[in-house]
C-alpha cells in the first residue's frame, strides 16, 4: 500500500511492538516524522490507563495498583513474565480506544504492550507490523543508560541488586515470548544485539514496512 493509499484510509495503522531497549521508540518517532504520520507511544498512556482500570475489565491492573515495589519486582521471574503478558492484554482495548479517537489518518503505534497475538487480528498484511527485540546482553548494557528513572525504580525495593537481576531476567524472558508469539503467527521479528546502529535498524524496519501495505 502506498502512502497515498494509507492517507486515504481513516483507520490506517502501522504497529511497532517488541521489548524495552530495542530502539523501537526512536524508530517509530523517526518514521512518524519522516512521513508526517501520527505517533502513539503506549508507555506514555500507561499511568492513565492504570489509574482508570476497572476491577471487572482490568483485574490485574487494579491489583498492581495496590502492590509494593517488593511485591512487584521481587516475585519469581516466571510470575512477573506471565503477569506482564496479562497486563498488556488487559491494556490493549484501552489502547485501541485511544487510537479510535485519533485525528490522524495514519498512526504509528509503538510499545511493548502491542503483543503479536493482540495485533495480529487487526492487520490484513504482515507488512503492517514489526516486533523489535534486544538480546539479553544488549538489553543489560543499554538499560542503565535510559535515565535516572531506572535507579529510582531500584531504590524503591528493599534489595536493589536482586530487583535489578529479576528485572533484567523478566525483560529478557518477555522478549523471547514476544518473538515466539510473532514467529508462530508468521509476523516479522528484528533482533537487536548492538552490532548495528539505530540507522541500520531503522532502514530494516522501513524496508519491511514498505509496499504493499506499509510505507511507500
């Protein structure tokens, strides 16, 4: 699909999912700027969605609101991964509601919350979506460069070192689960290991999203 055809559609979406530290936010922002598309970062809406979650529609999100930092981060890693997947499944209808109200004819939606199993029913061609995930080694090297909020999260736990290890293990396992979902559904996965710069990952992403159903 060409840009002209995308712009003619009132509901055109390009989806960039994945896991933290993969560069997906930067890539989505650059594509949005380059083509004049709208941009939706799921993370920017998480706090609002969490605050408005209902016990009926989003029970896990409601439970999360009452958990301490230790209860969140010092649980077994497998429990954290399963909870993260379930939380994003609960959030996804809220994301779709936001996107339905967009005034942009074409929107690039980006975020870890865009699980392949949630997005797959909404696309008509695999080239409308891509999942970008980091290797665990690259994730660990990159995470602490993401700003002071990382240390702020760790400082809320009684054991910051253990919190860090479980956090990293959770995100690495989450990346694998996302990649497995996408592969099972025949959707595109791009792995990031630090051997290529962000421009190369951007070029690969743009190439994948090119015609017939993405960018021209």
